[in-house]
């Protein structure tokens, strides 16, 4: 082969490699899957109605649908407002708004959680952003714990779920704020900078509107999925678990608190919807259900996974167990006083 042929072949290959790749088809995502499921439910509504003729299945369906119907409006409204704050409020605002002294910044950051009407899914990345912007980690962690538990959306949902017990709203807000501030001060005292390892921040492209839509889409599908699982679990507990077993656990003050604390971790329900699940567990005392509401927004399976991804494994294995114990003790104490 001559040199001219080699150059010609090289040019041909270079031209082929420079050609744009064929566009990939649209990925089948969670929204498309939800649309398909809804269509299937409409098409097969008659066979499905026949399947749930059993009284136990009817009870399960009633509990499941009632939890979803009451919780979804709060979930959607909270996700939209959380996306507005995350996208349109400058990240540097929080660093300027907090006191410079770390010990004073912790309770200030805890109280700042009132202005974030969102669930715990959004508080974890925002807390990481605060640390990147120079906010002391103790204050950012206090904000992380308080924001999903004491914001107006969550407290309003709690009032709606417990219409005959307005003291539950006060007890939840007070207990959650105490735990958030206490954990912030504990981190200020015992925490180590090397325990937090933030991942590199990806470069942000696109308009704010696109970021807002993407944030809403992600949070609704993510938090909504956990809400469905939580509602299904609550309905299953009410139907499958014998009433005598639930009553036996509920009658033991210590065992009922521990059982609902563990249940809150396992169910991983969004804080804007967990009050309706707690209200459905009517066999248990108000104090044990308060512990469920305090533990859930601070320590659950999805939060542990998110904290590991944002702050690192060394942080999560220390912070989550300590928060779990603090939430149980404070929740039970506040419940004994106010409930």
C-alpha cells in the first residue's frame, strides 16, 4: 500500500469519526412508567374491582387511598415551594443571614427551617450547599434536621391529621427543634471536619426555569414513591397484623415508643405526609406517635442513603445513630409533658 493510499484511508476514518452519532431514543423514565400504570388501571378497572371484593382487601384499599388523598396535596405544594427556594434564592443568602459565632448560628439555623416548606429530600443537598458556602457544619446540620419537621406545611398537615389533638402540632415543633439544635451543638463539640467529605459539585447548565421543573419532577417522583410505599405499609399493618398483637405492643409504653421509632426509619415517609400515617395507627398512644413524627424526618433509610452520598459514609455512621437516640429521648420527654 502506498503512502497516498494510507493518507486517504486515514482521512476517511477521521471523517467517519467526526460524523455525529445517531441520536438516542427517549429514555423510558419514571413519569412514563406512571402514565402506563394509570392507563392499565383504567383499562382493567372492572377486574380489579372484583378482586377487592374481600372485606380485608376493601379495608386495605380504604386506608391506602385515604392516606394518599390527604397527603398528596401537602406533598406537591411543599415540593413546589422547596424548588422555588432552592432555585431562585441565592445560596449565599443563608451564609449572610446567620450569626458569625458558631454557637449562635446553630439555633438560628434551626429556626431558619421554618422558612423552607419542603421535605427531607431537599434539606440534605441544601445543607451540603450551605457548608460549601462557608456556613459552619453544625449550623448546616441543625438546618438539615429542623427544616423537614417544623416548616408550616408539615405543621399544617399535622394539624389536619390530628384535628382533635392540636397539642400534637406544638409537641412536634418543639421536640423537633430541640433535637435539631442539640445535634448541632453536639457536632460543634464532638464533630470532626474530616468526617464530612462533600462530593464535587457538577457544573450547572440551563435556565432557572429548567432547573425548577427538574427539581419538581425529581422530588415529586422520588418523595411520591416513598409516600406510596408508606401508605401501603400502613394499610398492611392495619389489615395483616392481628389487632391483639398491635394492642399488646401499644399497651407497653416503652415498647410502643421503640416500635414506632423503628417503623419510622423503615417506612421512610416524606415529612409532609407522615402525620396521616401516624394518625392511622390509632392503637398507639400520642407519645409513641409523636416519636414516630420526630424520628421520621431526621432518620430513615432514604435519609441515611442521601447523607452517605452527600457527606460521606464516615459522617452517616456517626450522625444517624446519634440523631435516632436523641429523637427518641426528646420525643418521649416532650410527649410526657405536653401530651
